[in-house]
């Protein structure tokens, strides 16, 4: 095999490997890219902080936050309906949040 032929085959193999590795990080219709997952994790932390600041740390601790491609879903419990509404309002104010789904429930009074 000539050196130029060997080099051409090596380049094709390296290009194929690069394509496979890059496609593993690419987003699809039903999954996030590594960058999107990182962005969503950062957004989740910002929303948690915003809720703690606006509503209180105790309420923030009782609310679970899931973020997928900028859509934030709040679940968990609040003592009052106003707290659930304020949590959603705080989340909506965070830059990068595209939508908030508020599924926070009010704890039944004992």
C-alpha cells in the first residue's frame, strides 16, 4: 500500500470515528445534547435560588424542580396557594425559562 493510500484510509477512519462521537452529543427530538443538559441544570439551580429568595428557603426546599429544554416543571407542596403562585412567578422571572408548569399542591390543613 502506498503512503498516500494509507493516509487516505486513515483519514476516512478518523472522520468516521469523529462523526460517531459527535453524534453521541447531539440532541434529538426526544433527548438533549450535553450542552442542553448542562444549560437545564444551571437553569434549575437559578430557579431554586429565585424561589428561595422570593418565597423562602423552607418553601423552596419543599418544591422539586425539573427542567427540560428551558421548560421548568414545579412539583411538591406548599403551605398556601399563594406560595405556589409566588414560586411559579419567581421561576418565570428567571432568564432562560421558556415556560413554567406549576404542579405544586397545597398541603391539606391538619
